[in-house]
C-alpha cells in the first residue's frame, strides 16, 4: 500500500483536496478531525488536557476557545498540548492504516496540516502540497468565523512557509485555478502513485 501525505498552509484548499481524494475513491485520515474527536465530549484527550490546562473543560469536552487562549502564542504551552495530542493522533492514524491494509487498499491518504513541521513526511511514499496565491489564501481565511488578521498572522507564523512546503513536495497542486483543474491534478497524482 502506498501512503500519500496531503498538506498545505491554512486557506490553501487542503480540506477541498481531501474531499476530492475521497471522491476519487481513496481513504483519507484527517488529523484535524482526529483532534476534534479527542477533545470532544468524553474524548480520549479530555482528562489529560484538563489536568494540564485546568479550566478548559466544560460538560465533558474541551472548550477549544478557552484552550486556544492558554496555548496560542505560547510555545511552551503549545508543546505541552502537542505532547498530549500527537501520540493519540498517531495511534488513530496507525489504526486507520491497519484498516486500509486489511481492506487491501492500494493508496491511503494522511491529511496532516503540520506534516513537514512534525516530520510526518517520513511516513509517506509521497507528499502533495496544495497552494494558492497569497491574496486568495487571505480571502479564504479571513472569511472564517472568528478569524482576524492578527490571528491569521499568528497561525502563519506557526506554520512552515508555503514556499518551503512547495520545495519539499513531491507534487504541488494549485487550488486557485478552480475545482476542475484541482481534481484533474489530484487524479494525476493518484495515477502516478498507483503505477
């Protein structure tokens, strides 16, 4: 089985690309969705996060806004949180890949926002980086509920620059050209992996 890594900076179209890969028949493990499950009511990370960051749990779930206020822009606190979450996300990823192998899938996708930042590319046979012009990235991100220019800058500051991700990628897919060209580019990547 071949493992395809999917990554890209905020607002570059990674979620749309993941949906397209699913439409092409691939199984996709979404690391962000795994984190949401871990922090949700009775999630596997709730107790550990509550112990490390008192006051962020309400009604059995982590209040992501309260947690963000404690860790965002605080590198030491962010590392504490990552030390809790990353092993649990990796465990979910391992189980996902086991299911894919049992199902005899030829390609499985790991959708990981911080793929390069966490060394995740080493677990992949190839990496797709989605990208878009900076003005389009800004438009997409600033439309999000609760997003501010300052928060957007903070998020970008925590991510590897787009140009460096593109440099490290096996394939770069431009998402600013529309859905059809994006889907066609992703289909070519999958076809290449299957050869």
